[in-house]
C-alpha cells in the first residue's frame, strides 16, 4: 500500500486544525466588525432601494482635450456632490468611472429631472458685490450684524515685500443701525439697477420674479422683504434660493461662515464670472504669517473688471466693501477689500486651513474649466420595483442553491456534508464583507451584483467537485482514503487555481472596461472568486483531512460517497506491479 510522503505533506496533514481555526477567527472578526460598525446589512443600490442613476460624460471644448484629467474630474465630483446635497438628498453617491465618466446615484425621494438639471450643467461661478448680510436665524429675522468674523480679506498678490499685511474681518467696523442700514441697502439696490458704464451693467435688469420668488434690483423693496423672511437654516429653502436669477440681477444667497453659522445675503449683479479666473491655488504663506491663502490670477479682461469692482467696493463701509464668490447660487467665500486690486491677481487670506484653502482654490479654478457634461443615461427605479427585483433575485439564488445541494446529496452523499459547510462559510464571508464594504468604499448591492453572487454559487461548487473527483479517482486506483486525500490535493489544487484565475481575470477586465451597474456584477464575481480560493484552501481541504480519519469515511461506508466497490476500485497498486524486464544480477 502506498503511503504519503514524509516532510511538508505529512506536517500539513497532521495540523488541519490550524487552517480551520484561522478561517473561523476571520469570520468572527468580520462579524464583530459588522455589528460594531452598525452596518449589519449590505447597502442596497438604487435599482433595489429605488432612486435615480445618472451617467455623465465629460466633453471638452475643441483644442482643449487635456482639460479632462483626474484633478478636474475630482473637482467636478465635489461640486456635483454639493449640488445633490443642496437638494436635501442624503447618502447620494457621486463617483468617477473611467477617464471621463461620472455616475450619480440619487436615492428615492428626489425629483429626477431636477437632479439631472443640478448635476448635468457646467458650474456657474460669479463674483457679486455684497449689499447686505447677516446671520440667518430660525425665524429669518436675525438682527443686522457685520459680516461673519473670521472671513477672509482680499489683497493684491505679488512679491512678499509689496503685499500689504492680510487683515481679519474681526477688525471691521460695526454696521449701522437697522434703519440706517435699510436705507443704505435701498440706495445700493437702486444704484445697481441704474444703467451705467460699469462691468455689471451688461443688460438692464427686469423686475420679473425668479423661480424662487427673488426679483431683480429694479424692485428693492420686494427683495428686502424676501431677505427679511429668508431662513438659510432650512435645507429646502436654501436649495432653491437664487434659482433663476440672472447674472445682471440682484439676488439673495446663502453661505456658511467659518463658525458654522448660516449667513444670508443680498448680492448685487455679477461683476466678474468664473471664466475670468485664469488660475487659483492654495499657498502656505510663511513669509507674512498669513497661513494658508488662496491666490487668484485673472485673464486680461477679468483683471480690468476685477480692478473696477474692487475700486468701487473699497470706497464703501462694511459689509458693502465685500464681494461674494458665488458657486451655483451658494456663497463659498465673502472677502472684503481695502483698495483697488489692479495687478490682475489677488490673494484671499483669513482663517483657512489646508483643506479649506484647497477646496476654495478648486472651486475658483473649476469656474474657468472648459468642461461640459453630456447625460449618457438616466434610469429611474421605484422602490416597489426595486423590492420586486430583489425578491426575484433572492428566489432565483435560493432555487439555484437548492438544486446544487440536492445534486450533492444524491451524488456525493456523505461528502456533501463538506460541500454544504463550505458553501455556508463562503456565504458568511461574502455577506459580512459586502456589509462592511458599503460604508468603507461605497459598495452598493445592485441587481447585477446579486446575479454575480448567484453565478458564484456554481463556481464555488465546481471547486468542491474537482477535489472530490480527484479523491475518488485515487480510490479507484486502489488507495485508501487518507493517502488518497493527500495525493489528490496537488492535482485538484492546480485545476482549481487555473479555473478561478480565469474567472477572476474575466471579472477584472469587465470591471475596468465597463461603467454603470455592470461593474457591480464584475466586482461581486471577482470578490466571490477570491473567497472561493480562501475557502477551499483553509476550510474544505482541512475538513476533508479530518473526516478521512473517521471510521465512517475511512472504511468506505456506502453512504459516505467513497465506497470503493460502488466506485469500481481496482486491486491495490502493490498487487498489480510487475517488473517491466528481467532484473539481471551482477557478480561482485
């Protein structure tokens, strides 16, 4: 009777508990992490939970194809996230796919047309003069106050020795009384509505109300009434304020100051727009001690317009010496000026850290990007339809799993115990990983992903069948169970690895070259293929090694699935060996 080789194989055969303990510890750790994080179920995609999915493709202007790059796409993602969140949507997903695609997944409860309009248009960036501002209270009647403390100031940008010291708005003079301020606001609105030769007067504003009820500067009293009633702490109100206002009109706006408070504004007509900014970047200014600042370089036309507006603002008192940087209707910064900035560049300084300075620089830069987005596809799924799809997918998976288990019971009998336990271990690993990957990397279980998990049942079962058949082949050749288990493993291992490698390669290629929901199928298929290798190596093989020591299996019981007689086993190998030629002896 052949015996297993000594050394490494014998050592592995004698310590199968180590592998079993390792995989059981891994399952326990993943399960504990799942409950500790509070994410006990996989995150569902919008095709299962309901919602809207929009796939956008970046289209550059002619002659500027290099504008589509990772930095600009990431900036577009951050701006689109702000747009979607402005609609009051929670847990919306905005992510890049490939080089020039952005996929926006918006959960149920949001108007798809409004969402498409919000995320599919190029960002609009304007520099508007501040006419009035105050902290917005819950009732919209907060007392007038100066601009929020800690906001930045704008200074000319140049050599360190030529640049005036950056100042903080804490030193701003107090605003006038409410009566005096109201008169000043009215005068400012009337001045903005009067035709002049300034850069803001591209067209005479008309007094037609906007989508949110805002009016142009031709009706200052109406705008003041809306300003008094405006509550920027209300998410729905904040998402619609300023809608429909033209660049040549005065409007209302909301923004968040450095203290986290919501600020409301009356803003004049846009004097400069985002296309006038040539470049903006975050800079750590160590020479003047200003900390993190944002520098802006303007185009030739933008430099003239910026010099004109800052020259006018520098003559006013706070807060009418400020200009608001407005991105898609939201005030992202409101620096004040002390002098006309005529050099074609400027620096915004204040209470910035590296992250906030970089965010503002990206927003300013994006306003000048020649990027537009084309809607490639938009799919809306109701919650009821998503629930039906999930139920149908689970039923299909249950039927497939039941058929696999039935086949194993009929054909492999006792060996099916090993296969069923391995399937359960694989299912536990897959479920816990999917639950944890939702909050970790944003993985969402959609319908194609469910299909990938169903396909994985067949891939996992195929690995068990390959190993079982190799063991049965060894028994047919006359070996007993324990050496058959060890001798069959190297041959089965090669076949399993090659098969799983082909499946994983197909999943990886599909994940890279596709966009949208198909990537969910590819990701799940690749994940379960890797888990198949882990389960076969750390659970199936060690468990079968242990069971080979049990009398029920080792004796070849007819219900074990390893009965030599039913398998048509040949006589032992030592009885069938014959020398191929007579052995000659040589005399000493």
